[in-house]
């Protein structure tokens, strides 16, 4: 039976990749935006609700509030405590999840689509979303855990590098702020209640649904989950991102390996340069062993086991980053190679062979990036939250294949400027 189920699911997902994904969209009576894919192969329902409630929307001095608010939704809701919520999920074989990043907070549910289990799971999700109690005892426990985690991270070079890099490329901006012991200590239950009231509103909610339900059932589900939320009006965007001045930040640490980050704020969601940067980055450092950085830094010179680059668009300009670890005594030599490869790439772009290989790998790999409902839900929620075209997945192969070397050079020249590149090295001599 498991083998048969897997085969059926495989045929279904391959069919999606070839025939296109039909995404339906509407606005619920509550004001929530809804995105829906009907998937009848398995009796499973996946739902995710996103809110503009990430770290960028937290008041000054309260870094950590977004994660604590999301994390404590399941700590108590309505008349249920956290043990009762966990017990009900186990009883029906459902799973609540989600998380919070810079832009958004997400609450997700996976449940059987059969009526009894589905109705019970959806009612539980509705309660968790609309009536969290934020118990004081649980808040104190989770603050203590968060503080312990922060203190532990402050000893690790990788964590130090990540935080210092974010702060360096986003000076005086919420994207560059990380939780500290002091900011977490200041968070109160009233802060959680107010943040939930302001940012978990129906009119700012984006509901993504995929699974074994009809359009009519999906409409009822979306309304049921959001009608009891505070109205909200959608959060205002954080202030504009200001590009940093080029800088080298060296942080002492006893580690034998230096942790290196090079980058800057580059691009927001929906920017027309997204596909040229995405395709170009595959050749530069996003394509693993076929990328230029890997060939020049690892294969030719042995400076690092791994070196990578990525582009991560957000509501506002998200980062372009190059990262690697290398022996501290050779970090200067490794950085010279990295910077030279990047300069050459911005000027010359990819070769015809590199560009063709990048396009083929990116287009051929799309089916694998959608080989489960969970992965597809990730795309669906991003399309909804960031206001991307409903045809985004259908258009992806054509958009990738249409990118030219000249477009890549122009996009990198606009978004990856040497005068804004920041380098952070932890464990530097």
C-alpha cells in the first residue's frame, strides 16, 4: 500500500510539474487573502496562514518578540493548556507548525482530510490563532530557553558571524537586529498580547490551502480560520533599506577556522532583476560543484571545503551573500580569490556554456523542488504573501530560459556594487 501510494503521488507531482499548477485565489469575507490548490491523490490537507509579523515589525528594544509570540500560540488557547493542545493533535494524527523570520510569522497545519479529523484539527488551529492565552509561566520558561540559546550562540563563530554580518549590511534597520539577552528580558506578556492584536489580523492574513478538498470546502476553511481574528489592517513596511558603505569587519575568536561572509542588501521580491540574479548566482556560487567560486576557491586552491553564494529577496532588499570557512592563516588569500571571482563575474558575466548549464539544471530541478505537498505549500504561501503572479510556477521555466548574459551582467552591476560590499571575518588574526 505504501509503495502504491508513493507511486501515485509521484505521478501526481510529475503531472503538476508538466501540466502546470492551478492556483485559485480569492478574498474571504473576513478580509483574508486565500490561495488554493486542489490535490486529490492523498487524503491529506495542508494549511498555512502567514502574517506580516516577523522580526522587522517588532518595536525597538523588543527583538525576539516575533518568535516568542509565534512560539507561544500553542502554549495555551481558549480553555486548553499546552498539554491538552498537544494531546488533541496526537489523538487525530495532526501536526501544527510554522515559524517566524524577518518578514512573516507562519502557522501551519497538516491533517487527514477525512471529516472528523479535519474538523477537529481546523477547530484547534482556529482556537490557537484567535484565542491564545500566553500563559505567564510558559513565557518565563521560553524566555529562559531563548536566553540560554543566545548565550550559547555567542560562543560559536558561525552564529557570531551571522549576527554581525546582518548588523553590518543593515545598519540602523530592523533586518539587522537580532535578539539579545537584554531585549528578551524586557518582553512581557502584555507585549505578546499587543503584538498579536496588531499583527495577527484577518485583513493581513494570507491563507494557503492544498489538499483533498473542494473549492467550496476551501472557502469555508479559510473563513472559519480567520473570522475570529482581530480585524487588523496589515502591517506597515519597515523603513527603506540604506545600502552600507564598503567595510571590513574583523572579530577575534580562538577558532582554528575563520568564518567569512561577504555581501550587501540586494533585491526585494517582485524586482524585475530577480531572475537574472537568480540564474547568474547559480553559476557564481549557487550551483555547488559547478559554480565558479567552488572551482576557484576549493578545487584549484584548496582554501575551503565549501564556498557558496545566494540571493534571498524579502519584502525589502534581501541579502546577496558569499560565505565560506577557511584556515585563519589563509583567510586573506581566500578573500582575494573570492573578490576577484566576483569582480570578474560582474564585468564579464557567465560564459555561454555556463549559462546553458545553469538554465538546464534550474528548470530540470523544478519538479524535485515540488515533489511534496509541503514543498508546494511553501511556494504557494510565498506567492500569496509576496504578491507574486499566480502563474509564477508555470512561468518559471520560461523566465529562466529567457535570461541572457547581458541581463545578468546588468543586474549584478546594479545590485552588487563594490562600494557597498561588506566583509565580516570571525576568527581573524
